DNA sequence: AATGAATGAGGATTCATTCAT
DNA sequence: TATGAATGAATCCTCATTCAT
C-alpha cells in the first residue's frame, strides 16, 4: 500500500511541478513564450515526460484553466461571511479585482487569452466554470433585490454582466499596462477609486 | 527637387503598402499568424525590404498601433455633431463599442496586446494616443457637468476611467469570446442591453 | 505440472494477443503507424511488456511475417481440391491475387517491405517460408507437365518465378495505387482481365 | 547579365545538390530515413535552407519523382533504334529491367512507395508520367500487331499491363531481396532467364 | 533601394527503448 | 511477470533577422 501511495504522491507532485512552472512561465514571459520545451527545461525533465502527464499542450492549458478557476472561487468565497447583501456584492467585486491583480497570469488565461477557448471550444467544462462565476454574481444581485438595495424590476442577468464588465475592464486594462499613461498616480489606487465611484452609481438602482 | 519628391512619395507609398497588408493579415488571420515573412509575401517584396522601412517587428507594430488610434479617433469624431452633452457621451460609448466590434484586431492591438507596450515602453508616442483618448472622455464628462447632467463635484478623471473600463470590459470580453456561455442569446444584443443599463446608472450622477 | 502448464498457456495467449493487435494495427493504419506504443495501448499492457515477448520491433515483425505466410498457405490450400492440373495452377494464381488484395498489410510485409529482411537477414526461417511457397508453384508446374499441359523440357524453376512475378506485379502495383491512372476503369477488373490474358499465353507451353 | 546568370546557375546547382543527396539517402538508407534534416546534414546547409528550394517534403518528393521519370524515359528511349517491332518490345522490357536494377531508389520512388501518391494525389502531373509510360508500351504492342507479331484482336491495354506487371514483378521482387532464397544462383541471371521465358510465351499471340 | 540566400533557434510531437521496481 | 516512468533522438516546419550584393 505504502508503495502505491508513494508512487501516487510522486505522480501528483510532478503534475503539480509541471503546472507550477507552466504557470510561472506564463507569468514571467507571457503566453507566447510558454512552450513545452521551456517548461521541460525548467523542471529539468525531458519534453517527452510532460506528454506522460498531459496529452498535449491544450490539455496542459485546460488543467491550468481549471486550476485557475478553482483559485478564483477560493478567493471569492471569503466574501460569503459579509452579512449585508450590498456590502457582500461590493466585497465580491473587490475580491475579484484583488485576485486579478495578484494572479495576472491566471487571470489572463481565464478571461483574456484566445488560445484556450479556440482549442477547447468543444469541451463543456470550460463554459461551466465561467457560468458558475457569473451565476454567483447573479445570485448576489438577487440578494440585493431581496434586501431592498436594488429595484425589483432590475434584470439580474444584465446587471451581473455590467458588474463583471466593469471589474474586468479595470483589471484587464491594468494588467495590460494601459493605465501607465497616468504615470504620476498610483495605478492600483486608481482602480480602487474608480471601483468606489462605480459602487456609488449602483445606488441609483434602489 | 522633383526627384527627391518622387522618391519621398514612393517611400511613403511602400510604407503604406506594408502597413496595409500587415493590417489585413492581422484582421484575416490574427496576431499569431502575422509574420514579417507573410507580410512580405503579400506585398510581393522581400522580407529584407520591410526592414528598410521598419526597424523590426515591434516598430511595425508601433506604426500599426498609431494608425489604429487614428482610425479610432475618426470613428469617434462623428459624435461631435450630437448636440446634447449627455447624449454625446452616450454616443461616444456606443461609437467606441462599435469600433471595437468592427475592428477586432486593431482593438486588440491598441488595448489588449502586451507586445507593443513591452517592446516600446520607452517611446512616448504610445502614451500620447491613449492620453488623447482619455482626455476626450474627460472633456465630455466636463461638458455633462457644465450642462447639469453630472454633479459639479464629480471627479472627471475617475469618471472617465469608469466609463472606459465599462466599455472596454464589454468589448474585450466579447472579442475573447467570453460571452459564449450565454449561448442562447444574441451576444451583441447583450452588449447593447448592458451598456443601456450602465447609461441609466449614470443618471444618479445628476 | 499444472502450474507450469498454465503459465505456458498464459504466455502463449499474450503472445497471440500482441500479434493479433499488431496485425490489426497494420491493417487499419498501415505500417508507419504501427508502433510498439500503439500496440501496447491496444492490448492494454505497457510497452515494456512487449519487450518481454519480443526482443525488439524486428522480432515482432518476424513473427508477423511467419504468421502471414501461414495465412497465405491456408488461403492457397483450397485449390488442392481442383482436379485438373492446369485449372489448379490457374486457381492458385487467382487465390494468390485474392489473398493479396484482401490482406494488403500482410502482403506488404511478406513481399514488399524492406524492414523485416534487412534486420533478419541472418535468420534462416525467413527463406524457408518463401521457399515453401515457390516450391508449391513448382510442384504445380510439374503437375501440368505430367498431364501434358506444358512441354516436358520446360524449366519448372523459371516458370514458377515467371508466374510469381506476374501475379506479384499485378498485386503490388494495385496495392501501391499504380493503377489509379486508369481512373475510368474498375481496377480489380483490370487485374482479372490481365491475369486471364496471361493464363492464355501459358497455353503456348503445351 | 552575367551576375544574374551566375546566380541562376548557383540556384540550380544547389537544387541539384539537394536532389542528389536526397536520392543518395533514398538509395543508401531507404525512404524512412530520408528526412529533411539528414539531407541538410549531408549538403552541409541548414534544414531551413531546403525550404527555400522546396515548399515541403512532399514537394521535394515530387521533384525526385519527376526527375526519376525523366531518367526512366531517357533509359527507355534508346530502344527506338531497334528496327524490328517485336525486338523493340523485347528491348523495352530489358531496358526497363536494367533501369530498375541500376536505379533502385528511383524505381522504388516511382513504382513502389506509398508516400508520394498519398501526399500528391491531387497533382495531375503524377498520373501523366505513369500514363506516358504505359502509353509507350501500348504503342509498341500496336506496332507488333501492325507487323504481324500479335493477333489483330489482342487488346493493347490489357497486354501492356501484363507486360508491365511481369517486368515490375521481377524488378520489385529483386529489389526487395525476395529472390535471395535462391542463394545458390546468380539472381540477375534468374531475372534474365525468366524474362526470356516470358518473351517466348508472347509468341503465342501471333 | 532592394533582395536572395541563409540560418540558428525554436515550435509541438512521436518513437523505440531502458531500467528500477 | 509486468510496468511506470523516463528519455534522447528524431520528425517536419516556421520564424525574425542579417548580410553581401
């Protein structure tokens, strides 16, 4: 038993190692430079070995993709403890932004890269993750309606998309350095301020 | 003089030709497939020739970048004729979205690609274009304030960024297919509806 | 004893299984796609296991080679029941052709592939099979002579080779698609017609 | 002018060099071992250079294929000088066999390899060469009919295929070493003897 | 001004084989 | 007996770039 266990653990460990370095490469050098070869170099295994753990590059990508969503959900789950419905929605947005800024490569993979979707369009799982995320937002919008923060006739779908677009806009412009033109200001503060303003506008939904 | 003139003109023409085909390749086949070689093939010049007109691939990218901004400004300029300040702001957002959806590769280059910025961080021109764009928004926000649509104490910078983030969020999520999970709905309509809702929220700025 | 027996039987069974799937792969996907790995995948054993039963890929090839000859002989044996000596020879040719067309990969392995011979030149068995086959033809030629269909001074060796070359020529050109230039005709019919004509020419041996 | 000439010549020379080494590799190591890399190694150029002269491996193959047919036709053309129609046909067969034995790798490429046809099925040229070859045989069969060597009602198509199959059978079995089982005899003599016997059988067509 | 020729580096994969267990 | 894990070497091909001309 212990032998099988150890083998299992070792297998898992290498899988993790591959994913870790793949993620790191993504982070450090971007998607284009993330090749099987370079990952292999970094983990000091042969390229062929990676193919023992992942069918092909897309499979590796998919694994990273799913992992990233898991991380995102973990990051978002903390807001559940916020008692007030509206404050909870605000916390969700903040947590989303924070996750994006702290995990740029994962964020890119999930929401900004063409590659994974093109290659994996067929796979149903991909949409599930995104669906789950947007459903979370919708649920919170409904909560806000239930507690009188939003009008009853507000469409939760549209509202959720609006919220998502706003935070994604902020995160993605920041990650792609498009706020660098405001050189004289702290760009992260810019995001906070903007998000704060956005939250205020939401109050007209009452 | 006429000889120098002609040479000058010819030089400009070839520069234009290169840019034109580069743009076309971007549009038809995307960023990844746009290689110096392929551009050279299409203009029926040698790859080496391109290097006489552009230092390297990044330089070519920068030129396209600037050109794209010119196009964007053209697309946005039409809103000037809208008389009402608030309506003009709304029209601006709509025009921006429309431009993004209609010119996906240019939009990507301007606002979503890492490549041009990383390589050209030093160049001041890059920021100018973005600056000009955001300034345009700020101006319109000021107009809205002047005409009583927005409170006097509203910060035009933050507001402009918020507006930009919203429309960029919508456009970029759409371009990267992240609305595909709403399979049963017209995705462009989704954008319109969301933008419409966003506009309504702006009215609480009054 | 019974334990040893069982082990023996199991060993034989796995050997058979390997050969069976190797053959199937040959047939379904051709020689190039038949790799040790793919065979291993299909029998759901590890690639390393195959090396316990066959020294290397060539050894496996040799086994298939011998097996194929067994099949060929089975296919040819049916003609024994044809009473007339000349008709029997004709039937032999037809059976050979039919076997070739129906078992293209085996046929290739036996008569068209370089691989098995190069690697196994040393092995005597290889020639035995071919020898047995050509001997069969010679015997039938002798029968024809005995029954007055062929002149007594006809050299059975040369005649046998001529017969073999003719049918092999037809089969191999067909298998390698070299009759495709006769696009407007049924290629199998072409073979039948040609073989028929060839048989007629044999009558001048009388 | 002389510069362009020289460049042209150099280009041709390298093209020839590539083809020559490709052919040599075919001959020495067989089709499977003939890779772009190995060719590049032998000509001491980089693999990428080969792609400047040939679109891809198939293109290179096609060139070799056509070249080989040119050689074959040259080899066969000598028989034109044989005055007697039947002797001419015999000479054609002998020349074909001789060509095959002397140029094994070209012969394989033209008549025994799957690869070129699979990859280039679309290309019309391929069939043209084969067509031209078989037409040559048909013409000679017609000549034999015209001069009373063959019956008037003989089908030239079927006859031509029969002749082709016979010589191809002999050549291909020889090239693939399938005559090695007649160890005690000179294999080339075997071919001659067999072809001689075959020629005799043709006389019953009178 | 223009280019033909060349290449080193790198891309994703697949393979036959080995070896410790 | 069986295998999981690993790999070096190979495959075809594309790229941005340089340089002599």
